[in-house]
C-alpha cells in the first residue's frame, strides 16, 4: 500500500517541471511570477515529504520525477525531438524510484 507521504512527491515533481519549463519559456512578468511560485511550491512540497521519509529518498525521487517530466514536456509541448535512448534512461530512472519506494516501506 502506498503511504500518503508518497502522494506529495509527484506534486512536487510536477511543480518542478513547471518551473523548469518556465525558466526557458517565460517572457512576461506574469510568466515569471508563475515560475517563481512553482519553484517555491516544489521546494515546499519536497520539504514536507522529508518530514516523513528519508532525505536521500525524497531527493532522488524529486529530482528523478523532475528530470523525467521535463524531458517529456520538452517532447510533448516544446518540439524537442524524441530519442529512444532518452526514454530508456527515463524508464531506468523510474524503475529506481519504484525500487526505492519498495525498499523504504
């Protein structure tokens, strides 16, 4: 069974993807304000998860989901060409994240 604190990390990862995309694509003041809000939100959510889980696990999952999500956002929304090796490494990363969850339960 997945513990509730594991639900915080995907939200933190999603906010991470949002602010990472914002750094590249923000042009107007409102875009930059949203980017800053998403950055603060992602770190705040990660800090909440650290209260209930090992820091190493939270950091690994947080950065892994952010990296995977940013790569997928590049493909889907920003026209970056798809490459199979990148997908293979994202899958490897996600297998590691799932393994961490199983080991730390």
